[in-house]
């Protein structure tokens, strides 16, 4: 479904001023795992653009399980020239035998349908897969590792915090660890502690980002998240079907704003710190996101009952609205508000 071109390049150009210290990437080697995923591929698009248009002269190592999928996703780039493919399976420990200045670990099962049927793989990608990256960085004396975590690490608020609106980076709540759906948030929590352990034991430089709910044109065809399903319906000219009242509060962020935030923390975040990724102008309900996409595509929002399987895959958090103050203190800000982000998403899919 992904259609990239002039308008997408225009969006990348707009977010570049918000990537602090981007000049540090010039001439460096960067490894990205999860390079064909929704967030990882957007980060790769930005880096490829910097090489193509800004002569950044980076060596890009794009890691994934399928060379064919990599070539399909980055069809406008030439393997061996614009990037190097690295065979990588995040569900097992492996020696990557490479050297990179910066490593970004984004490989993970990241959409709800997989959490229920592949909870083991969901956990391993965030533990075994991360350890492979950390060991690669440790043995290669890399400058920094950036781990892409999730807002789901916060769980549900407890006691007097139950009415909290925005989660700050220290606001940890309750996760039912015996619920198989907790494979995702539990693995993300464990992975962040693994990062802290490597910092303590080996003195490594690692930073963490916790994206909220990301939307945009880089969704994959298999993505089962609500925002991805809404987008596919809208692009196809179909009414958006909601399987709940949609009153859960979420932090939404356009995918290229998320990419600029990731690169900002990679280059300017503090060692050992975690940073929420959230657009303060897009903290809205699921229903409001659906309505924004529907308006952009000229379709309607309708309601239906969810299946049992769908209910089991739902995010365990009733509220996952994030405070981005810590990230913004680095100098970052989002470029695209919800209305424009939804319009750009639909326009880019429709190749307008």
C-alpha cells in the first residue's frame, strides 16, 4: 500500500529541522533493526533522504528476516549502494558480526493480532533480539544504542493515580503479568531493564524512546492496530468500522514526527534515560482519530461489536496519553497536527 514520492519527500523535508544535532550522522554507520516495520521504515526513509539529498554519506545497515521484503519496501533504493541488507531474526540470539556507530533496535511484533498467537516471539524479539544488538554494540565499541520501547510499559494507573491524564516517564502502573496479552508490555519493561543492566555492567551508552500511538502511510498490510485498520478502510473509500465506543484516550503522532523524535533522542538524549514520543496537539480519543481520517477521505464512521479474538488483543491500558515535556526539552517538536497528519496520510496513499 505504501506509495512514496515527491509529497512524502516534502514531509521529510519539513521534519528535518526538528532533528537536533543531525550533523552528527554525517559519515557514520547506522544499523536499524525492524527496518521494514511501520516506525523503522520511516526512520530509514529519513536516513536515505539525508544521504540522497543532503549528501550525509552514511552507511546504512538495514536488518530484517526477509531480503525480498526489504527490497520491496525500499524499491527506490539500491541494495549494495544505498544500503546493506543484514539478515537478522529478532526472536533468537545471534552474532551480527558488524560494526556500527549507532544502532536502533525497532524489531518487534508490534500489532495486536500477533500478540495473541505469537506471545513467545513477541517476548523474544524484545529480549533475545535486543541482546544481540547490545552485544554487537558492546563488541564493536559503538557510540550509542537506541531502543524503541512502547507506551504500554506504563500499564494501568493504581489508586489515586487512576485519573491521571498524561503519563510522565516515571509513572508506572499495573500490568497483569499472567495475561498472555501482557507479553508485549512485559517484554518492553524487561528490555528497558536489560538496557539499564548493560549500562551498569558495561558502561554502554543506551537511550530509550516510548512511542505512543503512531499513524501514517508506512503501515504494513498485516498491521492489525485500530489506526491501521481505520487507514486502510479510509483509503479504500470504505466507512471506518469501530469495534468500541472509542473513548479511550491515546497519544497519536504522525509517523515522520515519530521518526524525527527517535533521531533526536539518538543524537541528543541523555544516556540511560527514556523519552515519551507524543504530539501534545494530538492527545485525542480513538474515535477522534477515526473521525479525522474519515473526514480526510470523505467516508463515515460506523460501529460494530468486536469478536472475542479482537477483544483479547485489545490494549490493556484504558488511557495511554503521554506527556512529551522531556522530549520537547531537548528542542524537539512535532510538525504535523492531527488534522493535517490524517490528510497527508490519505493523500499519500491515494498518490494525490
